[in-house]
């Protein structure tokens, strides 16, 4: 198979099966890391954006994307785009549901507040994060830094379970 024999939609579908190396229940597509797919001549060009600058998983993700396309007989080139910066707004609803099922509270607010653009810069209030285990909103932040820089550590004051919260940014 050559790149000319496939559609961009097929490539997106194949990449939808590539898991995030740190959270394997969510794909790199559902996480919003894959920004663009182009099929040109004899290769697929996939543009990715890290969840934060310096994310150590990006090399592993790039290799996994290449392997997924090579499995379909395609050559792949990975381009990394840092601007605009990744935001949790790019996560799919099915990806957020997968996070919750895995025990990680998904982002509960949009990272970009359009209403605040005209009013100037303002600090957001801390979000009300529900426990992914019992659903209680009676939670508190334990640390702004969780198991990865993308997450904060919370605990549920009802079921007493600790959990990660995927921070908005």
C-alpha cells in the first residue's frame, strides 16, 4: 500500500488506536495530541503537539504513530507543532469518559475562557472536581502536581480515595 492508496480519514482511524503511553486507555487522537494528518506523495505527515512543552512521552508517541502507519505499509513523517499550545479543550468527550473510567478525573472546565478575553486577564477559580470513583463533589486538592505534570493530585473526602485530575491548560 502507498500513501496515495489511503484517505486521510483512514489514517485518523488508525491513529485513533494508538494509546497514550502514560494513560493507555486514551488514544493520542482522543487526547488531542494529533493536530493534523496530510497524505502527500509517498508519505503521511502527522502533526503532533505535546500536552506541555518538554513532555518526555513525545518521542514514544512519535515512534508509536510511525509504527501504526508502518503496520499499514506507509511511510510517516512526524512534525511537532508547539503553537498554539495544546489545551484540554482538544480532548474528545469519549477520551474524557475513558479517563474517568480509568480513575482519573477529566477536565471540568474549558481551558480557554472566551468571555474573559474582552474583560482582560483574570484568574480562574479552582474547579469543582468530582471523584471518579464515587462521584462525590466533596474533594480537595492535595498537590498541584500529580503523577505527571499534566495532572494534579486530589483526594475524595467521602470515599477517601486519592485520584489524579487532568488539569486544564
